[in-house]
C-alpha cells in the first residue's frame, strides 16, 4: 500500500469524512486562483498572437485578481496562525487542573500565571 493512502481509511472500511471535507475545502479555495491563471494564460496567448491591446489588458486584470486573492489569503493565514500560536502558548498558563475541574488562574500583576 501507499504510505499516505492508508490514512484516509478509519479502520472500518469507510473513508474518514473529516479528511475528505478538508480536501474538498482545499480544492474549493484554490479553484479560483487556478481559474484566474487559466484565463490570464488563454487571453495573453491570443493577445500576443494577434497584437490586441484590449486582450492584453483583460489578461492582466486576471493576473491582478490572482495576486490579490493570494495576498488576501496569505494575510488571513498569517492572522489565523498567529492567533493559533498565541492560544497554544497561553492555554496551559491560563488554566489549572484541580480536583473540581479546570479553573482559570490569574494574578493582578501577571496576565495568566498558573501555579502548579
């Protein structure tokens, strides 16, 4: 068997739906940049063969849309990643396990000081 292929099966002969949903989301997100590049390349090819200035402009609009999409996606990814790192860093410091369950521990001079 292929090493990565076995991970999509959950052991009961059924595919893992979580992984399938992540793959579908990935395909949907990156469909649009691929579409912008496809339109850019087709219009640019026709424009260069016919020396048509309007088609060159239209193809560059698609290239602009491609880079705009990637820029927005990159900013969103960086923000979500930064928030994720902060949550992972602060989570063990802000919550303390006790016999009554998990409690929030904070002192006035410290953001989240957990006493173990």
